[in-house]
C-alpha cells in the first residue's frame, strides 16, 4: 500500500483572534492585501469594523466583493483583475465557504497564465501550475460548514457547462487560518443547521471512505463528536460561544479529514448546487440518509464504531435514527422535492454529472450512473433503501 498524507496549516483559534489579523499579514509579508468577502457580508457592521481596523494599520487595502454564493469562474477572473490592477501581494478571505473558495482561487490564479479549468482536480493537472507566483492566503470563516479554510481546493462553477468543478493545488491551502467564534454568533438558525450538517457530512464521509488514513479517521471521529455535542445547542442558542467554537473546529476538522475521500453525498449534491442553486449544506443533509442506507453493507462496521464513540447504541439503525432525528430537530426537510420543483429535472443528465464528480470515487460502495439516479429518485419520494 502506498498513500500520500498531507495535513493542514497554521490555525489561530479563540475569541477575538481577528484582532491578530495585522500580525498574520506581517508574518506572511503581506503589505498590500486584497480583502475578499461577498456582496452580502461587505456591509455588515462586524465586517466593516475589521476593514477599518486593517485600514488603520496598512497604507493600502483593496476590497473585492462582487460575487455571492455558488461562485462562477468569472467571479474569480474579476478578482484576479482587481488583484493585479492594484499590485496586491496577498489575500484575506473572510466569509463562508464560497467566499474562501473565491479568495483562494484569486490568490492561486493571480500567478497563472492558463484558464482556471486547466487545474481541475483530475490526475496531476495541478502540476501544470506555476507555483512560484501563488500568493499567500489568510482565511477567516464566518460559518462552520465547508471547512474551506483548511482545504487545498476551491469549488467553482463553470458557467458554460453548469458544472461545479473542484480546482486543486496543494498551495491553495491558506497559510494562516483564524477561527474566531464571535464571527459566527449572528449566524441564523437556518444557516447554522445547514452548515453544521455540511461539516457532519464531511467528517462522516471521510471516516467511511475506503482509503487507509488512520489520522484522518481519528480527526473525523472527534469532529462528529463535537457536532453531536454542539450543533443543536448553537441552533437553539446562537450566542453560545463554546458551541460556536466547537462547530468551527469540527468544520476545519472535516475538511482536514476528507483528503481521505468523500462519497455519494457530495456526488449527488454538487450537480444540484450548480444547476439549481440549492445550499450545499442543505443538500448534503437531505441526501445523507439515502446514501447511508444505500451504502449500509459496505459501512456497517464503520458506523457501529462511530456509534461506540458517540455513545449511541452500537447498531447501524441507531446511527440512522440519530441522523433522522437530528434533521427534524434542525428543521431540515426529508426530501429533495421539499426544497425544489423536481417535476422537470432531467435525472439522466443529473446522474451523469454526479457520476463524473470527483467525490464518486471515494464512495465505500462502488456506484454507477444508475445507482446515483436511483438515489436521486429515492430522495424525491422520501423512501430509504431497505
């Protein structure tokens, strides 16, 4: 057996650690940062406060916020143009997973001469990159879901094809991550639930992926335990700082762990996110029990070990029941048809996109297009595999 293990980066954790942002820039020799956040966050008081504090310590600060959730390649191009026009030398990305994905992609693409799609996560495409000119990145998440801050990839939609592509390079990984729970205190219960379930999906699929990676499995287990302890607490009491910190940590842990692999939850989600603009965490939460029951024979022993660590009855059905009950408590719909009109979906087209998604290869049970189509059908009717 031969495996390559890569583990993440410098992480500064705790309340008010955003006050150390200038120190992070100094450490990375960033003197002209591009501040990247989305158009909905830019006018929020806490973002404006951070911007004003940085401006007081740096002569030049440029801001890029002309994008929103589920970003497209053109958003990255616009950010790269802003970066180059102002001779920036680093990126500060603050926001949810989409924002951090855009910030990482801007820092990466500012040093490349090829189109972004040439660096899709296929084989060794990443070796096409000019590594010398990849700019340093500081990532500050304001949601606890994607874990993009500790990831080596960006999820960007190709507008021409309508497909979400995973752009990969080891140096897309941010150089410094700041996990400040205070930035997540005002996250709505709805987004707390969706992003928390996203983090759970990352840890769960990483743990169940078939590759050999005990370090990733240990991190994924503890990530799930933190989510079990804190997600409902934060959903009901958004001001609970300890719960918010646990979820931020679990989110970063999920991204760290899923280099071991993901699976069909993500394969099914990515096409729906790209084609119908459904929130990624919400779609992951919806697809979770359908994929679990489909994979049961391949993951039952793994699930029982999760139950042992989480203090659940050591049975597959106990874990499934916990997932279903958790979704109900968080107000997560059971069916895809509860959040979108499924009557006009081309399931053959969607299933092909899911089959070609990079996550598919990590599913613990080998799957084909027909399997994915069947999982879509079950998620629409609400029936679980027996």
